């Protein structure tokens, strides 16, 4: 099967997916990792600082690869579903922990 | 390295748009950032002497403190003992005048010394704002906006910059092996620019990756920490480290320095900053923060690492930011900061960052030139005799913003170096933006072929003037004047070459528009 050639025709949708659900995804990664390592969220602590860098880095990566999605709708679907799933996981982790 | 050709094409397009959006902001950020590598020595250089008596020996500091505090009781709440006084910090003891003094930027300070007869003498010193302005210009990517507004915009530009880096690498990788060392100066102008752009971009890539990621974090850390504050249990903070109960009096500065030398050998303390916590829970206690440096390690700040000490025993309470004494985790986080600030390895690294900063600015300039040339080519192919509006605006902006930034920075330094007293912020800001706006206006108003030679030669001339002023000050025995003069001369020479070339081209009627 030959794959369709990639182009930038839907760049607005792809880029906005990188920005909006992409940001949500980056923060969700931070939230899940933070919940797993029991961070307090105080900026003085090492874990909080690492998580802050993690969120920034993930967002940069997502913004860089969002142009690789086959379509804008797919970008929104994948990144949106990913962030919803991770946020759900975070909620579950919080419930389990409390 | 094999990448699908359609992916390369996608990223080539992303790269050119990301680059063109961020390029001019990044030019200002890198040019001003390169200069701000030497913020502290320049600040010292531009600060006029105060006429305060020579600082007392460290051992006599308690006497100085006692006499000064008797006259200025409010200084007890927040004061700094300077271990190596210089022009910027002229007294052994100093404190911020009025409220504040804990924020960003230099504050108006009071400095104290002892006269030969043993009486306390104080002086008020307003800082010269020129160098701090250049640092702010760097942080705010040249935007004359308040910090809170400029930071998110800077963050967006940093994100675009990061995307431009990734896409540039992907677009460039397939051709990497073929063209890396081939700067084809012969085969047409645009090819030479492209080869230079690739060469500069590739060899400073690690530097640029660090800058992009750290800048994103610098811009958005407050927001991200705010999110963390909502997500996690902030009330479980067990990090309030309280100093031992106050005994009679805090240790004398000499004893603090000795205690620190035992606990962190090799760390050179610069200042001991004492502050009384405001009343309230845990309040009313004296805290001591030591700032210093250690060339063997990266520093968290742009010039300093920090330690929190118990002022009564000299024991290190927090070594989280103390170079060489940090936990591995904090050392890793510090490495990112140090890589951004160039605050590791001492002077050679700072000079290297100066070169990389100027080189980065040049990289963005070449990027813009390539974009303009590519658009012109396609417009000519489509039969347009003159530039489209977009191409014209961008080519004028590229010329005006880059030369405007360079002339503005030189003018700010000249104004500060020529004035007898400290230059207020408004004057510095007005001279920079006045020059910048004038340059942009000139690039739009001058005849197309005249803009480049005029502005480039003015930029060269402004740096020449800076070199002369620096040499003039050097004659009065200020040691870094020579370095400033040589750097300004090199920048002037670097601008003179293309300026002269475009002048001769203008005369011959063949010039680039």
C-alpha cells in the first residue's frame, strides 16, 4: 500500500492541534508523571522543576511533529484523545492515591 | 540519511515560515544577548566612581555595621556585605534605598564605608541603566512592552524558533553529507548564502537547541508552576528550613566566609545578603543568602550560584543551587540554566557565547536574505518586474531592524559611557528606540539601492565611535575598555565590508534592492 504524500494544505488545523490539544497533552504528561512521583508542586522542589521542563519539552516536540499527521482532523483526534486519556489517568491516580 | 521526500518538502516549508516569523525578533534577542554576556563587567565599566573611602577590611565589617545601623536602623531589615567591592558595589556594606531592591534590575543602593577617623560615611548610588536595558532587550526580544506582556510573546517566538530548528534539521539532513563543508561562494549569490546559513546553523545547533528550550521554559515557567499548584498538594511542603534559634548575634562576615570555605571549598563567595523575614509564621528571623561563583561548575544564575546559610552558625542550610554541592538532580537542572547563561567555565566560555550570539544573529539574517531571494526569484519567473508588496516590506524590515538594533545598542553604550553620571532608564530607552525606529523608517524611505549602504555604514560608524569612546576611557585606566574597543572594532569591520560592497554596487547601478 502506498501512503498518500504529505503536504501542508491543512497546516492551520495541524498547527492548531499542536497548540491546543498539544498543550493539554504536555500538561497531562506532566500531571501523570507528577502524580506518579508524588510531587508537591512547590517550585522549590526538584521534582516540580523537572516536571516544568518536561512539560515545555513535550510541547516543543508535539509542535514539531504535528505537521506529520495525515490530516488536520487526525491531528486533533490523536492529540485530543491522547490528552483526554492521560487526564483521565491522572484523575484515576488521584482517586487511588487519596 | 534517508527521509521521505514529501516529509522533507513539508518541513522545508515549515522552516521557511517559522524562520521568517521569528527571525527578526531572534536577531535582536541574540545580538543583545551576546552583549549582555558581559553585563556585569560592562555595568562596572559604566558606573562612575562614588568618592566613598576605600572599603574597610573584612575583619572590621562588624564595626562598620554597628555604626551604620545606628544611623540607618531600617538597613537592618535587608543588607548585603560585599566581599569584593567594585564600582557597582562600592561599599563593604550596602542596602537598597527605599522599598523593593529585590526585583529584577539594578536598584538604587546606599553604600557605607568608614572614614579615616572611624565615622561611618554613606553614599547613594543610582545604577547606570544602559547594560540592564540591553539585557532586557534580549529577554523581551526587542519589544518595548511591560515584562508581563513581553514574556508570553517571547515564549511564542521561542516555540516558533524550536519548530524552525527541528524543521531546519529535517530539511537539511538529506543534503548534509553533500554540502556541509562546501561553501560555494562562486556559484551564485543565493547559493553562497544558503551554504553559509547551513554551515552556521549546523555547527551552532546544540547552542540553538539549548536556547530554544530554555527560552520556552523561561517564558512559561510561572504558568506551568501555577498549573502544578492546582494539580498537586501544595500544603505538604516540608521545605521551610528554619535556621537555628537566634543566639546572641549573627556570625561576623569573616566567620561566615571561613565556615563556608570549610563546607564548600573552591566556591568563591561574592556577597552575603542578609534579610529579616517579615513578621508572621516563621517571620522575624534573619536569613542569609550567599552568592558566589566557582569556575569548575555551572552556575544557576547568570553570574552566581547560591547557598542559604544559617547566619548564626554559618552552616549551609540549602545547597540546592550551590555549585559543586548540589544533588545530581539539581545539578542537571542547573546545567540547563548555565548552558543558557554561559555561566560555566569562566571568561573563555563567555567570549565563546559572545561569538555564538553574534553568529546566531547572523544566521537569522542570512535566513531572511534567503527567503527574500527565493521570493524574488519566483516573482521574476512569474513575470513581475518589481518586488511584490510582501517581499518589499520584508526586505526593508530585515535591513531596518537588524541595522537599527546594532546601531541602537552601540548608541546606548556610547551615551552611557560619555555621560558623567548614571543614565536613567527613560534616556536609554528613548535613545535605543529612537535610533531603531529611525533606522526602520530610513530603510523604507531611502531609495532602494541606497538603504543598505547607508544603514550598514552608519552601523559600522556607530561601532567605530563606541570603540573610540572605549579607548578614550581606556586612557584613564579602566581595564576592560580595550576589550570593548577591540570587539566594537571587529563588529564595525564586519559591517564595513558589506556596507562598502553595497556602496560600490550602488555606484555601479547593480546593487541588490
